[in-house]
C-alpha cells in the first residue's frame, strides 16, 4: 500500500458534466469559456506554423533575388526573323 501526502496530490481536473440527449446517449458538455480557450490555443498553434512557413518563403525569395539568373548549361534560343524584318534590315544595310 502506497501512502501519499496531502501536499503531493495534484488538483483533480473537473470533467464536463454528462447529459442525456434525445437518443439516451450521454454526451459531454463543454462550457463556452473552455471552448473559447481551445479555439484560442488552436489559433496560436496555427499562427506559429504560418509564421515558420512565411519565414521560409521570405528566405527563399531573398535567395532568388540575390542569386540572380545564369545561362550556364542552357542552349541559346534562336529567334527567326520574318521576311519583312529581313527586308527592312537589308534596306537599312544593317546585316550582321
């Protein structure tokens, strides 16, 4: 048999009262304040998660901005001229 001092006892948490619904099934009721506390806790967790995601997105955007763009390893894209553009260059003596 284990003896427990009165000082070591933890306060017992009150469980919500059980009430019968129309079907005779017992359901636990939650007070409005308890429900509001649960919602506030969920929102705080979600805000913390969103802050972490936002920080990662900001860091990624900063790396993209600082990193720049390079053409290494890419094949150059050839732009084909139309006949009228070629004729204009010939007339302007601007062939390269």
